């Protein structure tokens, strides 16, 4: 692993954590050259996944791009790294269930929005505003109203009925 500060390739692992779900392993490392400490995450990623972009181009699936988009949406929100890891793992698991090894970026974005909606509504709206390319305030307001209506419809079902 290359040190983010000095670029040295020599480091030692100080600590390893495996979460309950076992999807991502976190390692705390220390550079042997400059003693800088940093964290890495390791996960299994099938190399044969191809993402078909909106313009028709194809590229290898990169889970870090997905994580970065979700992280930007969750900026200054109370969403933990474990929740970010779980959302990325869920989207990846869903992609593994596809029959095809080509997945559209639209499918990935929709799944990411579903997971964000479960965790944090503000992050969901942020992600949707970029992903769906809102051009006007009306589009933004419409999405927030739609989210509010979904919540209102779900609340009566969640309330216990009086005997």
C-alpha cells in the first residue's frame, strides 16, 4: 500500500477490524518511512463487472466511485462509515444478482438512492439532485414533495391500530 503522505510502499499493519457482516476489512497502517498513519479498506470486487454509462461508453465497475458519490451526499450528516460500507455492499450484492455482467449506471444510481433513502433523507435528496440532474428549483421541490408523500403513506401502516 502506498503512503498517502510520502508515497513509500513500505508500511506495517497496526490494527485490523472485520465488521459483523464481513464485507469490508479495515486496516490501520503506519508508513515505515515517515510514520504517517492511515486507514485502508479491503473488499472483494468482481473484475468482470462493466458499467454502461448514459452516453453508451463502458468502463470497469469501481466501487470507490460509488462510495465517493454516497459520501458526498452524506456530507455533514450523521451517517457512519459502517453505514456507507453497508450501502455500497448492498448495491454490489444486488449487482451480483444480475444475470448480465453489464450493469447500467442508471441501475446503480437507482439502487444507491434506495439505500440512501433508508438511511438519511437529506442525503437521498442531495444524491438525487445530482444523479437526476435537477435543472430547476421546481424539480427539486417536486422530489422533496414526493419523498414527503411516501413518508405520509408509510406512517399509517406503521402505527398500531387501536382495539
